[in-house]
C-alpha cells in the first residue's frame, strides 16, 4: 500500500518516462493518479460501474500501447480522451438499436457536428477541434468549465448545476447560448454551412 501512495505523487513527466522505459510500474502510477478520472468519464457515459471499470482497464491497456510513440503534453487530458472514446464505443455497441440516454446530448450539438469519414473530413475534424479550442479559451472560466463538463465529460445538467451553485434552467440557458455563439464562431471560421 505504501508503494501505491508514493506512486500517486509522481509528476506526469516521470510517469511518461516510465512508459518510455517500458516499466510496468507506469500503469500502476497512471492508474493511481488518474484512474478515478477515467472511471468518472466512463461512468458518466455508461451509467454502469462494471462497464466503467472495464473501460478504465481498456484505457490503461491503450495507454500502454500508445506511449511511446506518443508523448502527451497533458497526461490527464490524454487519458480522459482515451477513456471517453472507449466508453462511447462501448455505449454505441451496446445501444446500436436503441436511441436513448445520449439522445438529448447529441440533439443539443447536432447542428454543429461534422463527421470524420474520409481523410479530408478527418483533417477538417482536426482543424475544427483546434477552432473549438480557440473558442473555448476565449470564454469566461465558468462557462468554459460548464461546456466541458457537459460535452466532454458528459455530465448530467443536474450535476453541473450543483457543481456551479446554479439551477438546472440557468445551466440549460448558459449551454444554449454557448452553443449558439460557438455555431456563429464556426460559421466565421468557415466550418459551418447552412
């Protein structure tokens, strides 16, 4: 137990170096430091502790496979992205014929979604991601965090309202206005055509 507590306080650079050295301790270190984050992201999407736990395990395996060659600037963001993608894939697989749960989330963002089926679309998707990042950096911190909680961490509006000391309607309104502004911003950047 003592070793796990010591591992928890390793800096991200040290953990990444452990991956590059192919030390199996890297998995313990990253799981100790960011396992709860990966679990939360997965649980927000899947609403199943068992499935979320499996996603965390899959995330740790994927990180082992991808570092190296990847050397993420932000280990927490890298892990959250992997966990989110794995959880979304699992969700899609288990709900292929059903359209529930995320319907509201997808409906909220459907008018600013761009697919990534071709190489050109993937390149456009990367440019779109960079444009969205620029937009989010310009938002006040509270609005940026609300947006990320809802559309990146897939948190429920009730949880976001509680987290920010607000009510549900105020959060819905704030998110609606942010989406409207984002849509306008993406139009100006050449990503959205009506």
